[in-house]
C-alpha cells in the first residue's frame, strides 16, 4: 500500500504565481539544498567505518523545509531542533567542520564531543541547540520566545520537530501558552508520516495536524515541503506576523524521508513501509525540482552545476579530514560542564 498519495494532499498555503526572485537567490536556495544532500550522502557512505561514534538521522528528501525556513530568518533569530538536526543546522549556517568533528566525537566538535548528531550547537549563527527527547525542544523554544518578548528583543524563535512530536502533551501546552501571550515563535512540523517504523494511520486519528494547532487560535497552514519557495514564502509570512506582534504560527511541512529513521540506508525491506512508496515520493525530489526550474528559465546550466558540485565535494572532504585529524577529548575534561555530583 502506498500511504498518503501525494496528489491527494491538499495544501492551505501555496506559492504566489506572480512572485519573481533574483537568479542569485534561487541559485542560493538550490546550492544550500544540494550541499545538505551531498553532505548527508557522504556521511552515509562512511558511516559503516564505525568512526562516527554517534547515531545519525538523515534528512535526505526533506532538505527544502530546512532551507526554505532558514532563508526567511536573520542570523539573530534562534533555531531549535529535534533529533533530526543536520539539515536545520546546516541551513542556519552552522559550521560544517564543527559538525563533522562532533560526529567524530572530537574535542573541537560544535558541542565539544558531548552531544553527537542529536545535540548540535552553533550560537554564532543562531542555532540554539536541539534535544533528542521527542518534542523536547518545543517548550524550550517557547520559553525563549517568552524571554525575547519580555526583553523586547527583535528576535524570532523557530523550532523544528516531527509529526510524532505532536503526540506529546508538551507541544500543545506550549502552543496554548504561545497563543495566550502572542509569542514570536514559529512551530515547524516536518511531517514525513512515520515515527521510527510506525505510520500515521496507527498513531493518530485522521485529523490534519495543522488544524489541531489552529484550534488553539494560532495561525496555521500546511505546505508542500518539497517546494523550497513554498516553504520560504510561508515562513516569510509567519515571520512578518510574529515581528509585528501577531503571535505564533504553526506550519505543517509535508515531505518524506527517503532513508530509514536512523543510521545509513533505506530500511523499507524490514516491512514497515512499501519500497514502492519510497520510489513514488522520490519523484518529488526538492533539489531536482528546483534544478529543472532553473534550467527551464535559463538561469543555470550544467557547467555551473558541475563546478558547484566540485566545490561542495572539496569542502566536504576538507571537513572530513579536519574531523579525523582533530584531537580526541581528554579524561581531565570529563567533569567540565557538569554542575552536580
């Protein structure tokens, strides 16, 4: 069975057909998504070496959500994530070398070798951190938004989480509080239809997630998470609302993870989803879609594309070598940042 056929989904927010963008902006979105994809594939290809001492949760297929959201933010805006961190972190401008060192548990990792892939951090670009607890970052981001409002900071707080997080009570308590206080916070639900190996049908009644959020009185919409401009425009509107004091927005971004819940490769053969379902969703690749559009409009060509891929590949290799050759943590550092015995 192919769950949630794409052509049966109805989106409440769609891109403006009259909007035009500069070529550099569009190419920048493409490059950001391509870079995330290539980094993910490189990590996946080396994960079997067992030198990256951390669980990984790949975002292949979901790149447009991270890139589209972060393109509408300022550096000073704060982003929080769940366990599937890497796309959010990279799109917000997080250091690739810092991330790779963290995956290799090196002393100079972005979380000092203490967090691994599920706990990335780069405050210099407004990536405030993540939590491996399902829904755990949502109350934190909501509290940060309350603090920003109280201190009169011109700052938007954004939190990414999966569809399974909406089965946690803390999500709805946070949204209720954010609505009550008109907080400058964006809730980005990356709906890929699965919680580990459990599909939506066995976890939730047939009620659209964004409608649940709307029932709390917050702005809410469902968007095509494979179309980066769709994501960007919805986020830009939500940011405008938040900066003007209009309160929070809940965005349900529909995309599909091509790989397994965790680790490298596709785990569909285990039987929890039909491999044909994965193939059906791969037709809606966010990167290929934008690339074809750029080519159709004569804004890009294969020569530039090849050059871009080479540049990204060189950056990736440099980051891997940086991580591999970086120092390991030392025993004397075990108690650093430990605040209780």
